């Protein structure tokens, strides 16, 4: 558990530059901790606020040297691309509408990219990014971090290993309470970016957590959502943005699904749950108790898997740093995504073979599929919940 | 906890006759145990099989005297109605299509009725029963037994007490695995009654467990489902009957709901779960761990209520026979329905006032609303999951 | 699950008379419900209070006919022994000091006996009862009801089946909070019987719950406690009776044990837990979530057994009345003890063979071993927690 | 949650040198991850194996520059003490018998010290370290990492805040299964250090996990163990080292305790659990589900606290990096100890005031008290479990 394949391959950690995640950003600290946890990245450059003065000051407080604490993303990309010790990877954790331009700008200059979800706010933008990644051959990692949990990877691996048989049923829910009591911003003033359809995307709840739930369902089941009958909207009457999304799903193999996301369940913290059933058994996993995967086989008692415990498969074992019974959590799951991307990037940059188990991190294609799902759910809502195709065609 | 109001009011338990529930019936033993548990009924008469010989033999084995072990329901009703010590209450636990004729026959002869769910297979039949109950003034109890659990009643009481505020969200799921691996009966032969649309009703899964889930959602939330967008069908391709039902719900006050029932989740036992959220907090309850109700208030730590534990409200306390920490379960919940009905019946028959808290058992109106929901879900399915009105109008 | 072997063997339920359990008694309602639940007993006679007037009135309220609602135990035993339809079984649920005389009186008159725990207050009395049972050949059942839970029987059966290998470790705790805040009775007045060393026994907590914990450890492990190092006393300084007992245990095969009982853990309800480990695996069971038995094998993921679920063994299946996923609880566990005793009694009375699986209910010998354990724990306490032999020699 | 007080105070992270934790060491990776997680340390020097060649190679693989990858601890301490950019803090994670000499050597040269538990193998050595720390005024942190969990700190804070009232009862157990099936090393050969009484200490299980359990009981309860009646030994007959320890405890205020540690519970992972009861309520915490603290108040429903959730107190909030519902685990708890020590060290080195909430990390005095407890438990065992004083007098 001590090996550091990235450092071994490169002789050093990857050099990382960040865009976004300054003071007040919840997700910024997560990204930086994830990058730091396994020692596979050095944070060397950053622009962390749209205000240049604040950006430079905060970047220095994160340990970035003053001359690489930038005030503007393009300035940073330009500058870093010309340094011998310049950043190699750019992590983007800005408002959703800027993922598209920053990702393109970084890819155009040869940087590998790690980007927060959702990929973009529109399908057209998503396809732009997909095209650019394919054109450049660079690595693109989308931080659907919940796929980094060892027990989520165990569930996916058990499905892939046919331990559940043919998948028939998928239930996914992502229930939070953060907006249960929140007073929305004054609609006559400039809203915070999340509340702006232009900046945050067409559906607040779907961009924030709906794409996570959808991606998790795909990741565990190994299936694609092909059609959706949805109702996306708001349960707080006076609210102007979406705070809940409900859907019935049809999957590529005929399996049925249920989807339920909201941020208005008072007192609920971060309740992401999934259950997947096949002909041979069912699995259930909860993010709030992430070290447990319940497997109910058709003909035996329920089995409770734990990270690195008996019965765990290689993709799960690889995602855990510690012997069974020592809980890992959100940071480690997020770090697994970062470290897997590092493995892929370092291998490509050194012309070596990456660990194949590292290549299962979410990417630009997953991102485009997520954007297509959000668009399909909204189209279905507008059509009285009519069944609507959810697939993206490349 | 020792008082027996029925016996006190009548000077004796109520005399009970049963129709159905013979050897091989899962639900028959439940009904008889529920009737016996609190000592509020004496089982005095029965016809427990459609085969007269088997019926009489089995009825005697249940402790019924030979001369009141009948071979035919109408024979029993006629005979018992002419005895001085004749049955007063008839419990019906026969195939679904016979609920209607037996209930009418019993009501017509002055018997109070306890009937298994679903009320009937069609809306027309349901309205017949509703009319007959209203015309006769007799008591009709429908055994949606899950409403008898103390913590379900606590949840309902907390909602009624406004501890959750205005209800916004309702999730209900009833997931079983019993039909995950079951080979369906030969379609060219006479099917068991559950597999016959005529006898078991238009939708196997909806009649079996869908009506329970729907009724539980109404009971806890205190709201009615007004519209449904549903997909009811079968996930096992070769199956001819319904084994899953998925729906999005709209409630009378604008709340949103999610509904998911299936009998094909391999290895899952009897996973009935509900979560209800309002402006002040959320509750969650699971049938498989029934002594716990989780309440997450908007601004405090999660609270876990237990039967007769601190914070339980009168309707919950009334439904528990024992001090906190001594688990009660399925039988006691079922018995609560029976004993509440006994309280109502005894009070009416003696002209006394019943305990008002006893009058919250499910009845003919709940049954009709359940049948309307099944019909609406099926109509929605046929219309491509179009939103369909679910209310019954009396 | 419909069969009623007792009724089949006798052609009727056993006739039961009760001593004790009147108004205000927690345990009385439990006994009567346990007797009634499976229909294997008819409650025909009783003396339920030491006050004759109260006794007769309360007995009638329990459904006993007036002429068999007695005012004195010996009067009842005498009268019932001379009736053709007299009670066959006497259930004793009186203050602890009267178990001995009432049990002897009942056995002397040919009644089978069901008796609440502890068997007696002294070892000499316990041996008297043991001798009398052996002399008369009658059936004696001690209601260590926790051994009636299906998952406790599953644990015992798995040990007996060698699924855990050689047992090495036993942890048992019984933690309640009922006396955490209770003000003890005025020591200058006549105390309630539990608080009187003469009536309630030498150690309140050990008699109340310590004997349950000790018996459960023996039942699951299949081992005897041979030596004990204990500290029994009170944690509430001003208290005059014992409210906690702590002990280290040595078992007959060299296994080690931990024992902890108290009634002063504020807010805790009825937390009886046991964990037993052997060379091949460990099991853990909690009374407050009784439908789950966790088994951690040496080399596989944890398995969670449920009543009637996959992997349950015959002694567990026999103890459950219902399909998996429908929780049973305290009443059913208690009823299992009663119904097993009924099976044994009916078989002996009819000269037939009982179901061998029914013969595992706790009896007079278990009771004597429990009294010996209490005495050893107290002797150890008096000797500065010196290791003290805990076995009874017959 | 973004602030980095250490870096702010010093203008940079603390420079860390490590002794021990090379390839094959479980705990080495934990220490390094803990140091790295919050960015409060830079790992600049190390000697990580007793084999100089292996040490230097492995140290480089951990990112240490070649000229500071040492082959001998004293060489490292000497060299680093003479560098301008030399290490400031030394972390010791070597076999137990070397904690004493390395700690003294580091303290003598002015390094602050972070040391793995147990402090030392003997009381005399422990007092040496205590004296040296007091003499030098340097910071000494002992990694009883379980005290770093947010919910453990919440429990301690609730006790300190008198939310539990006067403490009466403490139960602690640390149950593992790692040595359930392990074949001990050949006793005729040189044993691995843990199995050597000279190197690993007088009691394998007590040094490994017994000191953690004892320290956790003290930390949460705020009380000292004053007397112990113990049985420490081995349950695997052929084993030559201790694999289980059982004890009854008496605390400074008269509270009673139960202590149970073993590494032979087959299939159990890392089951550290504690329950503490006072006059107003009880708390229970399990390491394997660390984000939950159950509080049962005397007069209200059970409350389940979560990190950063409602009701958490400042010491708990300070120990969590992320909003409620995003689980942190073992690494973060360990990192809290490291980061608290960094806060204390940086404040002392810069002459500023540390955050008072950072000063609650375990130290040399806790270590000495732990060694005294082990010695008392062993003395009690040798004296037939006689009650033995457990306090250390300084």
C-alpha cells in the first residue's frame, strides 16, 4: 500500500494547476485534499477567484508560490505552458458555465484536465469538449467522485463478474436537506451563479446532484439509461430554480429504474443510496455509511462486504489504502479519482502501460451522457413526463 | 396494558367467523393470530377452504367446534345469523375476486366485516362495498396491517401534530424478492388465483403490495394521491403478470412522491420503506426494523424513536403492549388493526363511546381509494405514463 | 406453520392456571400473551394478587370464569386438582421468594409448572425444586424467554453444528436504564418486594437481568461458566440494593468471558447483547434488533441471518411463525418457550413422542445453575473479586 | 475549512523527519498520510528501515531527497540538527522498545516528537520520557489516533459540558480477529519484534490495542482508572504471547468500568466500541461506523450526532473538514492528531497563542498512564485478578 506508481514513473509527482476553489468554495478544499492525499500531485499554480487580488492572495495561502499565483485563467495557462517546470494537469472547479471554455483552453495548450461535474451546461458544449479530447488525445477526468468509493467499485465489479446475473432493477436516490430551509436569493438582483440558469445550468438540482445519481446508476449497473419519464421542478412553491427531480428509467437491456433527487428533505444530510438487482442477487450501498456493501444473493444470507475485507474484488481492493475495519471516506474516494487520473496521465507521458484498473475513472464521455440525461429529463418534464430518449450520439 | 376494553364492554370477546385462510395460506395464520393475540375475539365459526371436506377438517384443527366448521361461506353466514351465540364479525381472507360477494353477503346479514386487501378487483365492486357499508352502518376494516405498527402511527401522529410542517416529499418503496426466481405457472393450465387477472385482479404486484405501499404513503402523510405517472409491468421477460410498478406521484397539497414496488429483487425479503419530508423535518421507517422511526428535524440531531420510548405520542403508545426496548413486530401490528376494529364494533354494539384513538384503522373508503390508485396507475401505463387522475369520487 | 401439535395430541389446548401477574405486573401480561399466542393453552384458573378481592376481580377481567378466579394459591391448586376439567399446568409469576413454595406445592399436586426466573432466591431452595421435579417426573419450564428468539436459537444451532469451531470468547451484556433516575423506596418503610433482599433475592440486578445474561451465554455457547471473578454492587451511591454487576468468566472448555449488567445506564432501554467467537467465526446478536444475527466467518464476508431466511437451521426455523422479512419479537420469543413446554407436556400426558426440537426450553436445572452463578458472583465480590467456582453440583 | 494556521504562523509547513514505517509497515503509511493530509508538514528526512540500504531506497520512494534519506536514526538526528532547513519534528514509528531511546535522542537535540503508542515498554522508560519532555519544554504527541475522530471528540465534549451528568459507567472493548487464525512464529527462532517480550513489550495485545482502549475510555469519560482487576493472557492454547485482556475497572470518581480486548475474534475486523453513561444520559460510539455518536438522554429519544451536524460542539466541529453527510474516517482522525500537534508546535516556535482546542492531543503523560495501566493489569493477573492500583505518580 506504499507504492506510488506515479512518482515512480515520472520520478516525481505531477505538477497541478487549479482554476477555481477559492475561499468559500466547498468543493475547492475537496479537490486540493484529493490531489494531496496520495502524494501524486504537487500544487504548483492556481487562479482561485475571479477577483485577481483575492485570487493571488488565496492561492499563496494554499502553498502556491507568489509568482504562480495568478489572477486570470488564460494568463495562467499561457504562463505555465511556457515554463520548463510548468503545470501538466489543470483542475477546473469553477461555476458550471466556465467548464467549457476553460477545458477547451487547457486542452488546446496540451494540459491534461480534471474537471468538476457537470461537464457543461449544454449538450453542444459537451460535444465540443468530447471532440477536443479525442482530437488532442489528452486525458480528461470528470470528478464524479462517488465512483471512487471502494464499495461502489466492489458493486460494479460484482456486476461485471456476473455475481448479480442479468440486471433488472436500479433504484438511485440522492436526497439532501441543504435547500429545505434556504431562502432563495432576491430574484431582482444578480443571483449567485448556482441560481442563474445561464451560469449554473438549466436545472440546479440536476446539475448539482442529479448527474451524480445518474452516473452512479450507470457505473454500478454497467448499463445506459435509454429513456426517461421525468418530473423535474421545485417543491418549494416560491422557488425559481429546480430543487427536485423524479424519474422513471429504462435501461439499455430492458432493466427498469427509479431516480429521485432533491435538496429539500429537511434534516437529511447527504443521502445518496443505490440498489441494483439482477437475476442472482441484489446490492445496496449508502454514501453515508460507505464502508458497507450489502449483497443479498438469491439463495443465501445477506453478505456485508467491507473495504479490503473478505470477498472484495481487485477494483475495490485497489481503491482502499488500509486494512479492513479502518474506515475511509469521502476524501479517499475523491482521491481515488485523482490518483487514477494521475496513473493514466503519467503512463501516457512516460510511454508506459498504466494499471488497467486505474482506467475506470469518469471522463468526458460520461460527462456528455450526463448532460444528455439532464436535457432528456427536462424535455420529458416539459412533455408531461412523456418517455424521452436519453442517449447521446457521438 | 392489561385492560381489555372489548371484554369489559361486552362482558366477553367478540365472536368471530372466518372465510378463507386454510392450509397453505400464508395470510390465514396471520389473521387468526392477530385475532387471538389480545384476546378480543373468539374464533367460533369458519369456512377455510373451497373444498367443503378440507374446510371442515381444517377449521376443527383451528379449534372451531365441528358443528360450526362449515363447507360453504353462505351456509356459514346463514347458520351463524340464526344462532343466539352466532358470529358477530366475519373476517374474509379469500382470493381477491371473492372479497366483493362475501363482504356484501356478510354485511347484508348484519355482520361486521374484517377483509383482507385489496378491497376488490374493480372500482365498480369497490363502490358497491362502500355503498353497502354506508347503508348498513356496520363496521368495515381492511387489513392494511402495516398501519398498525407503533412507529408508523408515531410517524402519522407527528405529521398530524405538525412536527414535520407542511409535507413536500413522500418516497415509498415495497421491494420483495419472492418472485425473483419463481417460475410462473404453466399458462396453458388453470393458474393459481393470484396469477389469474380475473381472480387475483388486473395487476398481481399492485394488488399484492402496491396497495399496501400506496395506503402507507397516505396514512403517514395524511395526504391523498391526486395524480400518477406510472409504469406497471414485468421485469422478467417471459412473465405474463405484473411484477413491478414504478410511479411518480402528485399529492393533494402539491407534494411530490416516488413509488416503487416489485417482487423480483433477488434476495430481498420484505423491504417496505417510507420517507416523508416536510418543511420542519423528515421521518423514515422500515418495516424490516420496525421498532425504529428516524426523525431528522431541520435544526437538530437525528432522533430515533422507539415504541413506548420517550417522545412517543398517544396513537403510538396505544399501539404497543410492552415497555420500550422489548420489540414487537408484524403480528402485533396486525393485531392492532383487529383490536381497533373490535373496539369500534363493541362500542357500537353496546352503545358506548369507543376510544377515539382506536378509530384510525383502514376501512372500505381506504380500500376504494386503493383500487382507484391501481386503476389510475394502469391507465397511466397504457397512456405512455401520462399523468392520470387517481382520486375516487363517492 | 398452521399446525398445532398440542391441540392435535390432546384434542384441545392445555388448561392453564396462573399464580401472579395481576394489575401493575409487567410480566403478567407477557406470560398471558405468550400462553395465548399459539393457542396451545386455555387460561382457566388464576390467583393474580395477594389480596383475595383484587385477585378475583382481576382474574375475571382476564377472561377467567368467576368460580375459578381464586384468592389464594393453595386454594386454587387444591380446587383445580379435584376438578375433571382442572388446570394441568401452573404458571408462576410471583415475587421471587414465593417461586419455591408455589412450585413445590404445584409439583406435589401433579401440575406441570412454568415459572418465572430466577428459580429461587437461595441455592438450597433451588436444589429442593430440582429434587422435586426429578422425583415427580413432571415438566418444569423456567421462562428465560430470550432463548426463545429465533436468531438466538440459530446462534446456538450454529455453535452446535460446529460452524464456529471451538468456542474461545463470550461477551454478554444486559444494560438497561430503568433505575438510572429512579428514587429508591424509603428504607424505613416496608420496601416493594424487588427491593427486599428476603423477597427479591440477595441481588436485585442479578436476579432481574443477571440470570438472563448468564443463561443466554450458556445457551448460545453450549458451555458452562466454571469460575467467576466479579464485582456486584451499586453505582448510585445512596442505593441499598445492587444495580450493576461486572464479571470476568471462565468456561468449562477454557473459553474466556465478559459479563456486564446494569439498570442504571441512562436512556438505554433493554440492551441485551451477546457475542460468541470460536476458531471458525463469531456471532453477534442484539435483543433490540432481534431479527438479525451477524456471523463473521474466518474467511468470508459477514453474513446477516434473518428468521426463516436462507441458511437458518431447523431449531431457528421452528421458532418462527412467518416468512422471512416479517419481524417477530419479544412476545413470540416468550411464546416459543410456552409452546415448547406445551409440546413436552402434551407428549408426556398422551404418551407420544414430542418433537425433539421442542425440548430445548430452559428448566429447573438451568435455574439452579443460575442461582449458583449469582451466589458465586456475590461470593467473589465479597472476596475482593477472587476467582470463585460457579458450578452447581447435583 | 480552508485555513492552514500552521502555514500561516510559520509561513510554511513544519519540516518532518520520520524514524520507521518502511515497506511492510502498516502504520508507516498511516503516519505519512496523516502528516500530508492537511498540508501542515513537509516530509523532508527519514530513516525507515533498520537496514541502511533498504532505508535509503524506501525513503526516496516516499519523496525524500536522496541526501536526507538516512540509514541510521542518530545519523539523521545529528545531520538534521545542523541544517538550516533541518527537520523540526521527528515522528517515531519503530518497534516499541526503541521509542524510548529515539524519543530521548530527538528531544535532547531539540526536536519536537510525534511517537506511536505504546509510549514505552516499561514504566521506568516512560518516566524517563516524561522527565525529558518536561525538562526540554518541547512538544510530545502520542498517536492514540482514535481520539482524533470528530465523534469521539463530541463525546468527550458532551461529557465535559455536563450533558451526561456525573459519569457512572464506562464500557470499552477493542475486538479484532487478526490473530484468530494466525500461526505464531517458531518459538525456537528469533521472533518478529511484536512477538518478543523484550522488543514488543510484556503483553502483545495490551501494547497493540489495550492501550488504545484504555486511553479512549479516559479521553471520553474525562476520568482516570484508579484500580483494575484483570485477566490478561491467551485464548489460543499453544500461543506464547497475550492475545486477550479482560478487566473490571474502577475510576477516580467511583464509576465502574468494563474492559475487553482481543485479537482472536474470528472474522471481526477492527471493532473498537465505547459506551459511557452518566446520570443524565449515555453515549455510544463504534470505530467501524465512526460518523455516528448515539446519545440516549434520560428523558428524550435517542439522538444520533454526525460530524458537523446539528448539535456538534466546537471540539468536534474543529475535527471535521467537510459538511455533514460526507464521511471522514481513519486517516482524517489520525491527521487531526498530527495537525493539532503542528498547531501546538508552530505556536510555540513562533511565540504565538495556539488554538486552545488544538491542545487536546494525547501526550507523554497519557503514554505513561497507559504503561502504568498495562503493568497494573499484568500485576492483577499475576495476583489472581486482585484489585490493583493503576495510577502513575509523577
